[in-house]
C-alpha cells in the first residue's frame, strides 16, 4: 500500500508501438460505447451526494481546465465516462448519491448485471460534504446542526451508512464472481485539512481506528484480502472554501501544484491496482 504522503506517480512500463496501437483502439472503442449509451461499467464511483464524485471524475476525464469552470450541481442521472487508466481505458460510472431511481439502476447495472466490474472508487470527504440546497440547509439548522462540528458529525454518519450499503453490494458481487477486484477510498477535499491529514488518514486507513475503518476491515475480511485490494488516497481536484454559517474553512494550499500532484498520485494508484 502506497504511503499516504507519496505524491509522485509510479513510473509505468513504456509499451511497444504495437501495444500502443492496441491501447488506442481500445480507448476509442470504449469512448464509442459511452457515446452510444452502451458498455458495461468497469469502475463504479460511489459516495454520498456532495462528496465530490462528479468533480473527481471530471478531473480524471480532463474536463476541468480553467478558472471559469463551475462545479456541477446535484446529479440526477448516472454519469458514464471513458477514462484511460494506465495502459487501458475503462468505463467509469458515477452513481448519484441521493435516493432516486437512476441511482438504483446504476448500482444494479454495476454490481449485478455483468462480470466486467474491475473496481470501486468510493469518495469520502471527512465530513466536509457540500450542502447544495437552501431547503436542506434550513432543515439541518432547524434540527440543531448549527455549528461546523455538528454538521461534520452528521455528514460522517451519513457517509458511514452509505459505505455500509456499498460494502454489502461489493461483498455480494464478489461472492457471485462478478468482482470487483479492488476498492480505492478517495479522501476528497484534502485541501481543507492539510494540517490534519494524519487524523484523516487514521479515520479511513485500514490500520486506523474509526467506525469507517471497522466497516472497511469487515468488508476485506468478508471478501478476503487476496480477492480484493484496498487503497486509500487523499485528493483535492478542485479546491474551494467550505462555508457553514459564520464559519469558513479556506483551502490550505502552499503552491498551485498541490492539487495536480494529488491528482497524479490518485491516477497512478488506480493504474497500479488495475494491473495488480
């Protein structure tokens, strides 16, 4: 398992020309399948609404390139992207976080319909989940979540319940021979807590201690460590402040290269687990 702070991409073996051509053909075929609305999910991206699933996947896909780009709103449909990971291109499906029909259909397709599911990217954010609706915000305040600490506790509980659901789907799919072969926990919005990365690491890392770690280790035990590989990686694809009430947490960037370095590390980890 790569070190939490290792941000240098692992060098990949340079393929020969014939292999490059084969990889390019594979990439264009996958892109054509997505364009045509077809193709089985190879990597499913899960997590609660507001954790940053779409932003992370869009950054992987190369769609976030300038300062004028605006963060997507709440997803109402599953999003499919053909993304090159290492030497091959995989079809990524981003599952909506809210309880809607499109979510259930996307989860069913990924975990129950075929045997092409290679991996799961489960996005978490250490309690800094975006609240995108003014109605939801008011309901949370009325319920007593009027401080950042209270809101983060609430978000972490939601995050845990979501992971339990995903873990059960993974365990069932593995038991029926459908995969996945790996799971990567993407700890998003790391720019908001660079000064507490070690604390965040221990909350999600298999060697750490938290309710989330307990669920993660339970999943690995159910499936078998030889049957599913687990990695935990911090990411901050699109740094932005987090505001709740009068409290504002600003990104703790030292250099503008940090988000890109974290993203490169994340992509290199996916390439590694995809070929282990």
